[in-house]
């Protein structure tokens, strides 16, 4: 997710050192987010009710954002991705949501909520808001369709030095687990982890680079430096608009992944708790659905998404798929740390 330079992508442009950048508006609500999610069209009902957008402050990395909060930085609500939820919850900085105040709670796509979102005590700490698919983007003029019928295209010596994977631990391990036959990472074993890590080490040898933001991977594809990449679905409409012969393969035999982000409610926030719920409801309101889709993201409000029709979803790479989907639902703190530590070793060539 990034936009214009979106989700993690615009994260690369966000301030990552010192005090977070601030986009000031309504002083009664401070939202902590990746740059690119502050657009008024994503929360128009909040503006209609309160007269202005919330104030936004931006982070470039969710671990960095959590450390700032732990050190005393006060915000009201944060927009993070599912892989970080358990660590934020365990840190003690969150309070559970009152789901009776979430207007569209019953409309949330059940495929996105998952068992671990509620937590062991059944408190709800994370409200899914937006999602996207991650799959193979490729130059359709130079890469035959049969070459991307399997995720093992990332190991194919034919494409040595012409592939790219996101510099993002969750996306990288989602790819590796799928490639090694795992479609649900919530109960992974040591053997499965080792197999996925070994696969990533082999894929590393073929890479041109790890891409950091969607603008970068689009450029790599457009210039021909990279022919095959593991990308978010927003790459598809972006490059179609640019007239590039982009292919987006979600039906590789091993499958594709689905990333998921949402809102967490910070304990002892400095602003209005009522406006925290106004903002969550605005993000999930059907009035925000098309705007999020225009940016390349799906909305967690299933009836609102269904109303757009299958052609609209297909155009942005969110249509139905016939192969497995690994949903990037929350991981345990221990497993996410192991992934992160191992990924850093792999990137360093170890």
C-alpha cells in the first residue's frame, strides 16, 4: 500500500529520524500513518461531521513507530499492518476497540479478520481497513506466460539478475512460504521456516535488487532492468496507465499473498475518543471505497467492495483467483522477529 508513492512505498519518503512529520488539521485527533493515507477522499464522512481532516503524523517503519510511542510520543490512532499487530498489542500501548461503535463492523470481510485479530481474551485490538494482493508482475512482451506459471520463476537461471522482491520481510516470507507449499503461516513449523528461508537464499542469488517503493519497481520494469518482480497489485493499474505491457500473475500454481492493514486505538491518546471512532467509520464507509480502489487498495468493507463489481476488482488485481492465497494475518512476536533476523542475513548474503 502506498499511493502516488503509496503504502510502504511512500514510507521510504516519510521522515524516519527525529520527530515525525506533521500534517496539521483537526487538533482533536492525531493519526499515525504511512504518508499517502491522509487524502481527504479516504475519510470524507469525518470531514462532513467534524469540519476538517484529522491531523496526521507519519512514520516510515512500524517498528520505529512503536518505539516512538513506547518512548512517550502520544497519538490517538495508528494505521499499521497485520504482521505488527501482536507486537503492538503485547507492548501495552493499545486499548481494545468497542466494536459496537464501529458502524461497519459486521460488514468486515471475514476472510480478513482472522482468528488472531481478536486476541486470546476476545478483545478486538485491530480493525482491518484496507488490503491488497501481492503476486508476479512481469514484462508480458519479454516473459512467456508459461515462465510465470510457478513462483519458481524467481529461481530460474534464465532470469538471473532480472528479478526483484520487495525489501519487506512479510512480503518476502509470504512468497517463500507459498513457493514451498505453505498457505497459512499462523501455525508454521521449524521445518517449514527452514525450507522457506532456504528458498529465499536461492532467490537472492537471482535478484537484481530488493525494491523499496512501487515507483522504484515500476521504473525497474519499465527500463527492462527487471523482467519479473514480486509486487503489490497497485503496480498493475499504474503501469497499464503508462502503456506498459504489464502482466500480473495471481494464478501461479503455488498461489499469491494478500496483505492487510488496519487501525489500532492508542491508550491515553491526547485527542477525542469519539473522533477516533469517527475516523475508523469514515475509513470503512462506502464513500471511501472507490477512492481507495483508485489508489490501488481494497477496502475491508465487503458489501461496499462487492458493489463495485468484478470488472473493477479485476482491473486493479483484486479479482478472484483460482490458486491458494496466503493471507498475511498477524504473526506471533517470536516468529516475526525470527523472520526479520533471518531476512537481514539473507539480504547480506549469508
